[in-house]
């Protein structure tokens, strides 16, 4: 069996740190999980599928430097947990209806959902402001911002969608397009 873990930085890893490699158990070629990842990529956390008996992870500075600042790295068992980012892409608002409601915003919302506790993550998009007046209505949910390459693929045209642990699994980013 395997488990999914999330490795995330809290604080700063130092301005002199360019890239790091992450290993399971010890530093060896056979234990390398990822190489040359930027420290900034760890701010949101990265996911790895590892064997159930893996508990130790090593982060190593690729260039040997890491002397200005140190921070902490956390490892969290992410089985049945997803980390959602919901973003308004245009003249509209987004909100979370469940499991923990978040009021409508024209920006973004991040929410962690443990599907061992909650069965659904429900989000909603609403056309607002000038978009409503000029007919710039909700177009659908996508995993990438508008204008991305390759062309974004429509996930759902419904303004309210409920997501389970096993649905919409290509990404945990949901962009509400308004045009």
C-alpha cells in the first residue's frame, strides 16, 4: 500500500537557497522523490505518494548553500484530504457553501477538506458588478486561469458544484470564468 503525504514549508528557508531535492529515509539516488524544486514551491506544499512505512524525509540544498535562515518543514498525511483553491477569474464572485462556508469574494479562497469527516466540498460562482450589467455571465469551472496554454478544459458549466474526494481529481484549483 501507499499513502499520500504533503510536505510544506512554514516560514522562510533563506534567501540564499535556490533549489532543493527531497528524499525519503536518507540521501541516495534510489530514495529521491524530486530534484531541483524551488523553495517557493514548498510554500503551498507538494504531494508525494510513498510507501506506508515511510516516515522520514530529507530536504537537501542542491547548491550546498542554506546559511542565512532556517525554517521548518512539515509532513502531513494527506490521505483523503484535499487542499482546494477557488479563484474568481473575471467579474464575479466565488464562495464555499460546505463543509465550512466562506462568504462570497471576488478574489480567492483556500480550504482544506478531510473527506474522512466531510463528504462534500461545495462551491458557487455568481456574476456580479459590471459583469452582470454587461452580460458577462458565469462561463464555467476550469483548473487553470483563462488564457492559459494549452487551452483550458471545461470541468462543469453549473454555477454550483459539489466535489468529493474522487471527483475532479486532476487538480484542486477551481477557476470560475466570467465573460
